[in-house]
């Protein structure tokens, strides 16, 4: 299983030329081969969503995708959300509404919410709740996450 | 003179948030060292059996594989010692680092593989052949104790607590109410799995472990003892921690193994658990069966409570030893007057994952049992479930209230409380009277809706001490160095708020250092909701001392009496007005010695916050689903340092409580095969299952045991959720006592509904 394939992963606009086994998951490649450890691994079976990143505009579970499948696609991770020193409205809203405690699930929630709101800025409250129920958080009890995402949605629509 | 509070009591933003939001956290898996080896644990696939053979020949031939260890490679390492409640009789039941001869649960470490990366280590572990001859698995803690080994039974100990004349109380009782109740097997299941990275630093002869949490100093001292090293030559480093909840940060076999391997191979050794491993190998908790009875008078007043319970501790006694059953027995009386009390807790071993604490340990369990009992007493004498509680509550005038029981080496003395006042406030917040009328009307229309109430007393802030050192850095930063730990709860912010007020600086200029054994010699860590109480008061003491020191130095430099000076927003100023000023950092820069102060807060007693939960549920008898329509919590915290963080703790606790009440359960088949090994089987609540909750935090009963009146927030959100939801489901079904077991899964609820 050690035959490696040379691929280029484009993460937050930067190209990373790496060589990976075909079985290597995208999240392992992002973290270990490209050194972007902001994306977290929570379950490796696609349920918790801690590893959510945006690939070509779609939020995906990077533990359920192979790195080679993401070659040539545009990958966005939590490290790419802030512009210079300024937090993305979603990050700011999580801070304002105490939407994080331990912060481990947070990058996944941020990428899930940003990915969905960019595609569907006018998503209704109930549909948004459905989307957010696809990731797990063990600290907050979710209400502050929901508040934060609704506030950020308003802010993002305003632009 | 101390400045008025500017930060304590305010919901200021968290200092922790920015790096976490930017993806710049440093969790255990984010720590790597050049040339590190990855460790993979090979675990028993048999619940109980004799190890006949372990053959690693094929594994060792794989490229990139460096070594495979079995029990004989770690024979020099003793079993893992107890941290709390370590009764002598429990010692033979401690867990070995790797199973030797016998395996006792599916998931028990049998061998470890060291390889150049995680993929190679996992490939190799698959090739290690382990021959195990199965033995009969013990799966029920309620069956008669069997043989453990060499004349030891599967009942390592019995917890006995009580006071008063039980027999007399039952003899003169107007009525006796008896129940049999069970709580399922749950665990904290933090979103970050466990992990540890150890390395040996040859140049300084220091063993380092990164990824520490919860109790780094205790773990450092214990590791040093286990390896026969000087404690200064073992250092633990806490990075970001992805949730604690009791189970994370205890010393586990894997922590010992990475350290032993780092010492042996002189390589950095990294171990990151996967989710399946976490669900079968990290501590479980809570599984108990209670047989409880109450003697009551004709008004439903409790004369005595007699409880016998069976605590399923899994296969070994881990670091918590008897802590959970001890707390169960000690905290069961709760907020009520119980004139005579007896609890007998059988600690039983089974062939399941070993147990430890989980948020509100022993109280989630005993509150469920006690509040079910109160509901049953109400039904017995046909009074309202609120009224029965009111009749039995300990009055405000009885405070401080000596319960007559001990736990965790302390006497239980409820320090302050006005339980009936909080009950009134909770009922008002939930609009209880109207709510009842509405629910009655809906039930008359055929809906299965109901409301439940549960009350509890929490215990917070176990001592015996915490020490804090505060330094003023010439660049103007204030550094608070503590021996506590952060598990995501907001330690840095809360401690900074307390320091800021006592010293006279902006909380945002304060850096709180925690979990670094090389920065402070002693520390107690983060458990039992102790940080705000113990470390908070130590911080206030040290900051007050430092303020005096800074003012004395400034007084010399500025040629003004100390009483003429003040510290405002990090600057030494002339009290009350104009004149020269000097930033604290600049003052520190003029001194030859570091401008610092250290102080310790000692406390022999815990503090006791309390609360009321009210749940409104709608039951679907066809599917067995329970929808929580409303949830209200009232909690008296003594003094809230940061109300938003307090509410965050309570809301998060509620979500975990709901999981335990309705969804989460570690199940096994009759041979000990675990059935809850993924997030598709161990169901944790999502945003869909957790209702919006109304939280009322009150400060009616500040603790007399510390000047700020602090209690704590960590566990009151979780404690009575199973009890409150059970009470609401009874009401919805119109059957008092319908719920006898948690979680109230759809299958169990449908079975109850079929009996209607």
C-alpha cells in the first residue's frame, strides 16, 4: 500500500505539492502533509463533522474523501476565513454569542455554516437548523451556535 | 483598598476564542516532533479470556514498523494508582498497562505497535495474531458476585453511608414507598478523542508529555513515581483540550505506554485515539441499579430513606476508584430533610469498559433516584409533585446544614441556600400554573404532554488548596500562573476577570498560564467544578498582595504615600485625580527583582450550589419519541463571575443530560461484545434534539466560604435532567412512576405505552 501519487492540493489559494497513497484521507493530507491543523478529526466515519471543509463551494466531510479526489479542486479551511487581522463575520458571531467552549468542533461548524450560507444566503431558520444538526458539539448545547449562525447570516446578507 | 468590580459579574468576551476561531488551536493531535513514531494499540476483541499467544512476526516485517510490545515489555511498570477515594481493598483490581494472561473487556490493550506513521502502525496492528481462549463474561452487576481471580470476588468493595435510626423510622412509618430504578452506561465523549505525545529530552534528562489535561501535576507526580524518576525530570504540557467532562485527563494505560516507549526508544512517541477506541477504551460511567425505599408520615414527609445500589464499574478499578459510588451515596439526600438515612453501594466488576467520573458523577444517578422517589411519594399520598418537594425541603434557617455524611475526604455541610425561594422563582419563570392548565387541556384533546420538576444540590470546588503566582512583565502584560487546567470551560477569562479587579488592570492584558508543570510546582487541576472557586480565590489573594507590593514600590519612586496612590487600568495614579502616573509594566522594569506575588487558598470544605429544572415534553406513543417542548432551569451560583459563561456551562450540561435521559447508552451483547462503537450507535444529541432553554441564574446564597461568594457552574446543567424528563413523561402518560430506567429510549417508551 505504499505506492504514492503526486498531487497538488490547493488550500486557501496556496498550492501544496504532495505525494500520497491513494487511500490517504483528505483530512490527513490537509493536516499532516500540508500542515494545516485547524481542520480537526472527530470520528473518521462522517458523523461528527469536525473535519468539514469547503471543496469547490460545497461543505464536505474531509474524513470521507480521499486526498487524490480533491486534487485540482479549490479547498477552503478555517485558516482561510479571516482576512488579515479581521475575523470573518461567522467567526466574529461565534465569539459574540459564546458559540464555542472547547473549540474543537468549531472549525467544522464554521465551514459548514459559511459553505451553506454562501450557496443559500436566504435559507430559512428551520432549514438552517437541519443543516446545523449535521455536526456534533459536546460543549455548548447548540443554542449559542444557532444564534451565532443566524446573526452571521444577517451580516453576510447585508454585504 | 480595592477598586470596585469592573470585570467580575460582566459577560466580557472570552480570551480563549481568537486562536480557536482562527484554526490556530494546539490540540494533542496538532503536536508533532521530528522523527516521531506513531503508536497503535492492539485491543482485545474478547470480553473475558485467557491470552494463549501473541505473534507479531508478520507485523514486524512490514516496512516502517519499529517495534511491538506486549505485557512482558512493560513488566517493570506497576498498575495505574488511584487518584481519589482509593480504598486499600480495591488495589488488587487496578488495571495493568497491557493485559497479562487475562483480558477482561473488549478494548483492553493487549499489545502496542510502534511505526513511522499512523497508517503503517495500523496496518501492522492488523497483522499481530492474538490467540485468546474465551471465558464466561460477567455482564450484570446485579447478579451474585463471582470469582475475579485468586480468591478475589467481583465485588471489590461496598460503600456504606448513613445516620439515624432507620429501623425505628420504618417501624413507625405511615407508609413505605419502594422503587427499583436503573441508570444506563454513559460517558462524556468529548469531541476530541484522547491523545498523548511523549518525548525524552536527552540534553536535559527530561521526560515530556504533551496533550496533558485535567490534572497535569498529579499525573506528573504519578508518572515520576511509576518510572522511578525525580518529579522535576518529568514535565507535562497542556495544549488546547477538546472537552473534558470528567473522563479526559485521567492517567490511562496509553499515557504510560507513550512515556515508557519515549524513555526506551529515545524517540518522540505519538498516540492519537480513534473514535471506536474512544467508545470502548476511555472511561464509561453511571451504570447503576438502585433498590430504594422511603418511610413517610401521613403528610408525605420523609422519615427515612434506605437505598441499596449496584454500581457496574466495568472490568477494573481505574484512577477514580470508589469516587462515583461514594458520591452517589453521599449526595442522594439532596435538598430534603431526611432524618434517617442508609445507603449500601455494591461496587461490582463486569466484563465491560472500566469506569470513572462523568459530569455530575454520582449525582446524575442519585438525583434521578431521589426525584423519582419524591414523585412516587407524591403519588402515594395524592399531593402535587411541587407540594411534596416543598414539604420536605431544608429551610433557609437551617443553613449551614450539616448532612452527617462525608465524601472525598470532606464533611458535607451545605454552606448556604434558600431552596424554596429558588423553587418559587423557577415555577414563576416557567409560568407553572398556566402551564399546567394548558397541558391539562391538551391532554384532554388526546395529546400526550406533561411537565416534570426536579431539584438538586450540587457540590463544587474540592480543595484542599490552589496556588497562584502573578507576575507583572515589563511590557505591561500580567501573567497569572496557576496549577489548574482548561478543558474548554473559560478558565483564562474568568481568572483574568478576578485578577483584573483585584489588581486594577484590564482583563485583556492578563495571560493565564495553566497546565504547565514546568511553570509552577504544585497544582490541583480542573475537576469537581473547582477552578473558579479555588483558583479564583487564590488569584484574588495573590492579586491583592501584588497590588500592595506595586503600590509600595511606586510610593518610593513617586515620593507619595501608599494611601495617596491607586492602580487604575494598569497605571499607578494619584488617588482620585490628576498628577503623574506610571504604567505597571514600567514600574516592573525599574526593579531588579521580578514584580510578583504568590498566594494559596486552602479550603477543607466544598461549596453547594443548587437548582431546579422544569421540563415539558410531548410523547409520541407510536414511535416512542419524546419531544422536549420547553425547558427551564433555575440555578443559584452564589456569585457569577461571567454570567454568559455560566449560562454556557448550564446549557451545555443540559444537552449532555438530555443525551443521557433519552439517547445515549453503551450496550453490550450477552458475550460482552460492545454494540455502541460509532456515533451511529452511541447517539449524542444534535441541534435538533436540544430545545431552547430558559436559564435563570440567581445569586441569593453566596458562599460564606470565600469572600466573593463563589460557587461553581460546571455540573448543575446536567445533574437533574434525567429526573426532570422522567417526571414529565410520567405526567404526559398519566402514569406516576412509569419511567424506571434511563435512557428512555424509543423502544423502552413504546414498551411502557403498550402497557397502558
